[in-house]
C-alpha cells in the first residue's frame, strides 16, 4: 500500500488515480480544517517514506458548495487550487518537477 493510500484509508477517504501522476481523494469533511489535516498527513507520510529520493506532493482541494455543485466544478476548483499551490511553491523557491 502506498503512502497516500495508507493515510486515505485510515481517514476513511477514497483515493484513485486520475491520470498520469495525479490522484483524486474523496472525503466527507465536516470542515475545511479536516481537509487541511488530511493534506498534511499525506505529506508527512511521504516525508517518512524510506526511498532513495525525495518525495514531494502538491495538493489542491475543493469542497462542494459556494458555486461548486457538480463533480466537474469540484475537479476544476481543486485543479485551480493545485496550480495556485504550485505557483506559491515556485515563488518560494521550492523545486517542482
């Protein structure tokens, strides 16, 4: 079981490959803080992985509501957040491949 899958399974989330190196995680979250905790747990687990290279993940997330009503809206909103996070990391000098 991969790092992200282990964290998602433990939190009651569902994870699936979306395409290439992209994954989708579905979680019923009561609050945005729940999502932020899950993202942090995934990154923490990746940091502890015993591999001969550095694993990094950029995570974008979205919640249903406030104009995000369909699964297409949800994916677009999460994708937009992902690219915002990547731009933030690039601006901070974090190497992204």
